C-alpha cells in the first residue's frame, strides 16, 4: 500500500516537472516581451523629458 502511494506521488511530481519544463519557455517569452514594452515606454518618456 505504501509503495503504491509513493508510486502515485512520484508520478504526479514527475508530470508536474514535465509541465513546468514545457511551459517555462512560454512564460519566459511573455515576461521578456513585457519587459521590452516597459523598457521602450520608459526610454521614450526619458527622451521626451530630455528634449523639453
């Protein structure tokens, strides 16, 4: 009984790790695009304040 519980727990943890590995690059790309948008917006405001 105990080995069956450990087997199922290991399987669930393994699936969780596989899903995290699969969706990791997607989350990183979304985060990078958000950071690029923020950086562009910040530098655009900085240039306008330098001119005016």
